[in-house]
C-alpha cells in the first residue's frame, strides 16, 4: 500500500478497492493552500473518492471551505433542481435568489442539506413506515438535470449502530473494462435520465407515473462521459431510463447489460461511517447507494455539493 505523508497529511489508499483514499491530519478550520493543492491532486490520483478523518463535528463554514476545494459551492438540491417542492411552501415560480434570501431570513444555510431520519432541530427520530428508499439503488445524484453537480460531500453527525453504509461503484473502472462489442455499441448513444422520482423513491410533486420510459421526463446525456480520470459510464439510475432512439425492448436489453457490467463487485467500495468523517466523491466518476438502516435508530448527515459542468461525451 502506497501511503503518502506530506504537509501534515497522511493519505492512505483504500485497501479493499481499486479507487479512493483516506486523508488524515486536516484541521477543518485551518486548511493551508498547500494542503488544498494536495487534496486536489489526491482526488485525481485516487479516482474521485476521498474520506477525511476528523476528531470532532465540523462547523458548517468549515464544511463549505472543504467543499470549495473541489469546486464552486453549489446550493442544496432543493434550490437548484427546479423540480418539485420549493423551499418555501405554497410559493410557485419563486427565483433561486428569492429562495436563498428567504432561507437566510429563517437562519438557514442554503448550501447545506440535511440527510437522515431526524428532525434537524431536535435531532429526534422522525417515525416512518416507508419500506423503500431510492437511495438503496445505485444512482448518480441529479443526473436528470442538464448540468448535474460534480462533487457531493457527506459529513456524518449521527451514525446508527448498524447499517447505513454508503456504497460507491467506480464507473471509470467499469468503462475501462467494457467488452469491445459493448463499447462500440454505446459509443454514440445517449440515455434519458428520469426525473420522476426523488431519492426517497416517491413521485416528485406534480409528476405522474410515465406510461413508459420513452415518455419519462429528464435530461439526455451521453452513455460514456469524459472525466479527468478517463472515460466513465454515466448511467444515472436504472428506473425509467431510456436509450434514446431505440425501440423500448432494445433499450431495456441494452440497459440491463450495461447495468450488469457497471455494478460488478470488483468496482465497488462500501463505506462504514464514523461520526466526524467527511466523504467527498465525484459524481462524474461513480455511482453510489445507501444501505438500508433500522429506521428507529437516528442517522444524521450534512450534505454539500459543488457546481457542475456540461457533460462531455467521450470522443473516439
Ligand atoms: Fe444520492
């Protein structure tokens, strides 16, 4: 294992996968310019997945500083996806600027999303009888919009005793090992990424179940996208996906073959959380999912993201 020690940081490749590394030694309120450069280099060397060890919970501003190493800080998903519930109940057609101002007036941070099953104010578990969560499926966050956020970061604040691990699946590794016939079959194809359902698996407000994936709303992206670490499969989510231009049965068959290849165990890493950790991942390069958890046990994370970039197709 090639451990790197530099500028007060120790960078340890994840032992159980071909991608990702742990970074130890960063002081969240005092990250030096040299350390930021090292973190950026580490993310490319380790193909877009970094786990930061911190002794204590982070302040929101410190998480925003850490997020800013990876790109321009982006508002939380509810503000930018333009789909479904607005930040202020009952108000339609409100601009993002107005939403941000309204949130700030309420003392809320527009860059921060709360993940988990607790009330963010009381940290008490919110009872649920929900049986399925879209987070359990492999997916890429917000791939149904034109310019999906590039990096997502999660900061663990309350971790349940068991379950709730986050899986990552390298789509750079998946693309590199595509069989030649499958690679040439998809080289010029695009997938429509469905926006019907939320990550919790429920219909977005105003959406209805599409008659077929052909009719499902969502943005179209190339199947193979260019990334700083090479070509990556960009599949989004299996539900209601559609390969543009193909008859539905051929689209379903091709997607089944692609997903079967893309989600092999050899491309996966499953992260077992500890309180205080931050995991940052590049949505261009990997799928992720969350393992089920006992919904009576508290789980609470902060989530941030960076602004995206136009999805670039791989050129031959
Ligand atoms: Fe997600």
